[in-house]
C-alpha cells in the first residue's frame, strides 16, 4: 500500500495555485490510518516520550491516535481564543498578517519529552511557533512528525536548523 495514493489532492484550494493535500481520505482508510500512526512513531525507536502535542485541527486526530498507541497524554495546541483556562501563546507570520497558537499553562511540565504532530509541514511557521511555546513551558521536543512534507517551502529544514529531529512520510513537490 502506497500512502501517497490515499491522500487526495485538491487543486486551487483554498485559493488559486495551492495544491491542498487532503488527509481525510487517509483517515477514512483503516489500513492507511493505522500505517501512518505506526510509521510516524518509528523514528522514536522506543525512546521515552511523556506527551504527544498535536496542532489544531488535523494534528489532533493523528496526535490523539499516537498518544493512545504510546500510552501517554495528549496536549492540544489550539488557535487563539479556544482554550478556557489560563494560556501561554506564540504568534507566527501568515502570508497576510499574524496568527497565534496557545496551550494551557499547566498542559506541559518542565523537563517533559514531547512528540509534536501535525498532518503537514509547509513553511514551518505553525510548527515553529508550537515548538517555541512548548520550549517556553520547559519541555524538550524529541521529534516533530508530519504525514506530508512540502520540502520546496523549507519548513522541515527550518526545524532541523533549530536542532529538531523531523520525520515525514510523504513529500510532495511544489506548494
Ligand atoms: P505552515 O505553517 O506553512 O508549515 O503550514 C502548515 C499548516 O497549514 C498545517 O497545519 C497544514 O494543515 C496547513 N497547510 C499548509 N499548506 C497546506 C496544503 N498545501 N495542504 C494542506 N494543508 C496545508
């Protein structure tokens, strides 16, 4: 089974020129979903993880399944304004303007070892902000895991330049 074949590509969504890599077709495929979860944790090679952190929203689905598989807790990294308790936030650049991601102040303890998960890395802006947030809380990012990498946009290299281990299952050319 080729995982790339269960990812659907929607051209010109959400705007002209973008090839949207839709992982919902991977999630509805039982073998594809299981295989993605298994392969995303492989680089850990048994290394100890305290929590999985997933980025809203598709990172919640993959990250929740991975946390269950590893028998560890899950931390949702949410878009600004969604979390009810006291939060810490990090902003990141969008093409036009800025956005923010947040976690609860007590979601992560100092010294915890975290696996960061999202469906896709493009420019690395979102994942970079998530890493800064978790590190401000005193955590160590052991691995950043993505189903899809868009290497032409340089995000994975940016995270590697920050000293992070990055894994992805499929790379697509272009945006
Ligand atoms: P970035 O911050 O540029 O690395 O963008 C990554 C985030 O935007 C992820 O949460 C993705 O779900 C989403 N994203 C960016 N580009 C795409 C794309 N071509 N297809 C699907 N999702 C994308």
